[in-house]
C-alpha cells in the first residue's frame, strides 16, 4: 500500500524514532521492498538490463551482516493482485509511470526501474543461503504484521503503512538500518547493527492522539493506494484542518492537520460519526461502510505463517478465489514461491501486467518476442477441461474451433504500446508448437519427465540437441532458440555471440572457484575471464546506450523469464538457470561492440582451451537448431567472410601450456562435467 507523503514527513522528525541495537532476534522482512532497495541503493547499472552478479554480491553481504549479529530473517513476498480489484487503478498508474521512467533512462536521464530478472535472482540467492521465505496470495502487509506480532519481533521494510499498523516490536525502515556498519565488541554483548525503529507511541504522543486505533482512519482520510476520496470531498471542503506547528508543503500541512483534528476524538467510531454529519443524509450509511472497510486493511490477517515456517508442507489459509480454480499442488507451489504471482493472476483474474524494460519505445514492446510462450502457459492455466473434466477429446476440439471459445478462454495483457499502457486480449494455445498433446493443469505433475521436457523444448522452438548440454544450461539455450526465432528486428550473429560469451564468462567464474582445479587450468581460465571482465568500462566512462542493442537483449530477457515461468508450471523438468552468471548487461553490450569492431570471438577466448570448448559447444547447439536465414543479412566483406570462416571452425583455441597437461575438467562422457558446480562467489 503506501500513505501519501507520510514517509517523507516522519523522516523529517527524529523524535518519532528510537535508536536500537539490532541483534539476537528474529526479523520479518518485506521481500519485495528489500530487493528494490538493495538494487537501487547499491548504485548498480540500470540502463543495460541488469548487473545480476553484482546484485548477488550485495544480497549475500546483507544477509551475512544479519548473521553476524545473530539476526534470523524471515522473508515474506507479495503474491498476485487482489481479486477484489481494489488496487487496480493504482497498479495501472504505476505501470504507466514505469513506461515513462524507462524512456527517460534510455535517453540518459535519471530514475529507477528494476531490471526484469532481479526478483528471480533475489529468490535464487535466498534459496542458496537457506533463508526461509514465503509468498502470500496477494499483498503481504497484513500477513507480515500478524507474523511479526506472533513472534514479537521487528518488521523491516520501507512502507509508510507500517507506521499505522500496531506492531509490538516496532517497524525498522530500511533506510535507517545501517547494515553495512556492523558494530563488533570484544565483550560478551556481541555484534549489532545500529538502527532506528519507528515508535507508534512517540508518534501518537506528539499529536496527543489518545487512541492508536485512530491511525487507520488517518491513513484512509489522508489517502492510500486503495482510497478514492471523491465521496468525502464535501467533508474536506467544510472542515478546516490546522497544523499546530510551523511546517512547509501542502502535504505536510494536510498530514498535521488531519492528525490534530483526530486528536479530538476518543475512538474511530466517534470520529466517523462526526465525518458523516458533514454529508447528506442519504450518504451516511455508504460512507460508514467504505471507511470501516478500508480501516480493516490495517488489522491483522487470519493467515498464520508461523505454521508454514515450522513445516513447509502445512498450507496457510487459501483464498476461495484461488482454491476454486487451482489444484492443490498449484496452491502449495505458490506459497513456497515455486510458482510466480504472474501465473496466479492469469489463473484467477485472467489478466496480467507485463513488466517494462529500458528498451526502444519506438518499437513494439520487447514482451512481444515471448508472446508464443505466454500463450502456451495461458493454455495450461485456462484449459477448458479443468472446469469441465468430462469433456471428450472430440468435444474439446469442437469447442476450440468455435469463435465463442476463443473469446472466453483468453487473458488480458497490459503492456507498453509506444509510450502508453494498452490492454490486449490474448488467445490461449492449448497444444505445443509441434505436438497434439493437450495437458491438464490438474494432472501436470503426473506427466512423465520426458513428456514435460519435450513439451517445453517444443514450445521454445528448440531441438532435442539441447539435452546434450550440461543440465543447468539446457533451458537457457532452448530459450535463446526461441529468442532468435521471434525477435523483431531479427538478431544478428554479433548479438548471439555477445550473449554466449557472457554465458561463457559466468561458466569460467564457476571453474575458477572450484577448489580442485589444477594450477595450469586455472591460470588459463582466469586469464580469459579477466580479459572479458576488463572490457566493462568504469561507470564514468560508460558510453551512451545503443537503444536498439538494448532492445534485442530485452527481448532475450523477456523470453528467459517466460521460459522459466513455463518451466515452473511444468514442475521444473529442466533445472532452473543460475541467472546471476548468465547475464551482465554492461558486459554483454561491450562484447557486442567489440565483435562489431571486427574482433573475433575466438580472439577473446585465447589462452584457455576450456573457454573455447564451452563457447563452441553452445554455438554449435544453437546453429544446428536455428535456420541460417533467420539472422539479419548484412553486406558482406572480406573481413566478415574471414571472420565467419574462423567462427565455424571445429578446432578450439589452446595454449602451449594447455597442451602440456591432460585436461581434468571433463570426462569423455560429459564434456561439461565441471560446469555443474553451483556457487555464489
């Protein structure tokens, strides 16, 4: 949610806070708020599609700081949109604002827009660090409050609504948690993080509020993400609010005036009855109903997350809207965060908001490239036989042929169109691209592993050849096939090579951090890794963004995200890609420019036979799947012909040092055995 202007206002008055030494406690963390703040506050690049490896480092350091102080984190994420649609207009407005932010950033301006895959990276790191987390079915605020009060521990977020909730152990705003400055003592007191916690008692005392229960009414009257104040315009026109102390700004005057006015009353009921006296008689009952309903948003929820954190197979309360449309395995997977909220929105609301990236707003949205993947997902989620299990195959096919079916079984997508937000009705696809199989959501977990893999690979327009790759790269390569097949404008060989070289850099990083590597192997691998990494210019030397190059890689990220969602829905028949080592935006863009300047990919890999083998295996798998005429045709030159000849050779680059010692990074049956290592280094 969010109360208009309140966080800025309380930040100007330190008497509302208590200084604390955060240590030896549980803490409930607003996950969505945290990953935004960690990315933005770390000054990471926003123009080139994300610095996911550096983001991973920041996340790890944050949770290491908590561990040093014996602070046990429990992370709670928002789920899908509320089925009552009470926040629908706010969501649309925020989507419009993101489109404008992306446009400003693409032109070199300031602003903040989270790179597309950041939430997935954050959850992957939590899983690796074994930090417990849960995903609510809609907005998490009330569930966070309930959990924190059960444990009598503080809440960590940066949401002004938590200034209104009655929290037993207080609310610690993220910008007042000095997690980078852990204080260590030699005595038995242990390490702690200096922090400031908002005190609802200090706040109420400052305004002489006799009852904390008046604060939810203040939030509703001041305006939050759920409130439309048009019905109360008469009240605001007739009541004059006065700030007792000097203040600046109309928002601050309104906040102070409202709080001073509320201090006249003993409880919310008395205040509400005073409000309706300013309205017409026939409006009284409706306004009472609206106000009390909105104030209920600041009470604890009926969901008990303590049981889930004690036993992840115990399901918390499931909303009726979800339980009536989703099989049990889907409900549990959503709670565990194994399925994205995107999928629950499609299932329950038949609607979704697609995320905006820093791309070329003069072209079609980068999400267009992954449309075919989404249509197949929508088919799995909106399968007509879920609500009509007795349908025969013939009857189902008959339904599919009818126009009225296509109108009913569709999903509304909100996405960028030029520089505005537009709604599109997207029809579902009930079959794979080259398959006659029609899968039921209820029975997806029962389908054989090979059947689900074939369905996934088929949807992504890839071939079974991808299964010869190391397992952790198979989905990435299959998604890349889909990207090349559907990108508009078509990708060039340079785009593909730059992306593959970035993936190679990630694989080399893993090899470097394998403890059993021999010295000679590690020297060659490290040399190539350093060479690739040094291509990234310092921030002050970063050139202007090539918006068309950015657009191409935005399309790849969109395909990867939707490919991961489809993989989730199919119960992960392929391993989840390790995103942090797949894509680093500034490196990919620099690699593209290097290749465009006629530097051969092989020249960048000189010094390590391993690097060459990884690159050529990836390139070979892709080029055998992708028709050659799908690449954008360019004017040929002798240099280009020479480069092409060099790139298609089957030989790999090796050094004299490599030739002197036998390779130990793979066995004869698995050329990529060493690449299965997972790390967070």
